[in-house]
C-alpha cells in the first residue's frame, strides 16, 4: 500500500484542498513552491503511462478546480507529473503536482 492510498483511506492525515468521489487534492508535505498541491485519483494507478485517457481527462478537470479553490488560477500555475525513476517519481500512485503562488523557475536536470 502506498502512502497516498493510506491518505485516501484516512490512515495518514493530510491538509485537504478538495475532494470528490473519484479524486483528492492535498498540500504536499515538502512544498517546492509557495503553493504546492498534489491531485490524485482515489483508485491506485501507478503513473501517467498506465492511466486511461478518461481518468487523465477527469483528473485534469479536477486539477483546474483545485487551482481555483487554491486561488492560483488567475496568477498562473504549473502542473507536473513524474513517471518512473528518471522522472523522479517517489510515490508509485499517479499524482499531479500543482505548483504556484509565485513566479516559478524552470526545473533543471538533477
Ligand atoms: P513524486 O516525487 O512521486 O512525484 O512526488 C511525491 C510527492 O509526495 C513529494 O513532493 C513529497 O513531498 C510528497 N509526499 C510524500 N509523502 C507525503 C505525505 O505523507 N504527505 C503529503 N502531503 N505529501 C507527501
């Protein structure tokens, strides 16, 4: 069971931003921007490459709503999803990083 499944199950607390029957958004525990939110499906899908187009479309719509709720939709934001080892993915449960709240620099290779 990944840490995100435990968050969905309520076994680990999170600072929730938004939730519906299929998706959950919460603040990242180690923020890389003034606003750093993770949007995840409640069902366990390993990453972007395994997810159906339908699920990805719904997750993107959810992320747009999350950005509005967080108050960063007008100022702008960045969405990132990491895939696998070289992508820097630590948690093998599909998630969108929603980053904003200030001008972001472009990420460099590690
Ligand atoms: P990844 O590297 O897999 O794309 O991103 C995983 C993200 O999950 C990281 O930014 C990390 O800070 C965040 N994270 C890991 N464990 C927890 C946790 O228990 N709670 C929250 N809110 N975020 C977490």
